[in-house]
C-alpha cells in the first residue's frame, strides 16, 4: 500500500519517536514537496525532528 502524508502525522509521530510506524504499515510513503519544505523549515523554529529529511 502507498500513502501520501502531510506534515502533521509525520511531525507528531516523530515527536513521540514512532515515525517508523509509517514504514511498518505502508510499503511506500510519499511526501509532497510542500510537506518536505514545511518540515525542513521547522528547524528554524528550533523544532527537533527525530529523523533526517
């Protein structure tokens, strides 16, 4: 199964150290460019994500 994710599920799963759940549940996770850009910009607000973009 393929899933397309927006920012909220990814940042929330990352915050609780459970981002790997996406890979356990889905064969492929697609992140739109706008989501990538938003997640990358979170660092400027000192939001620490537990994964690398």
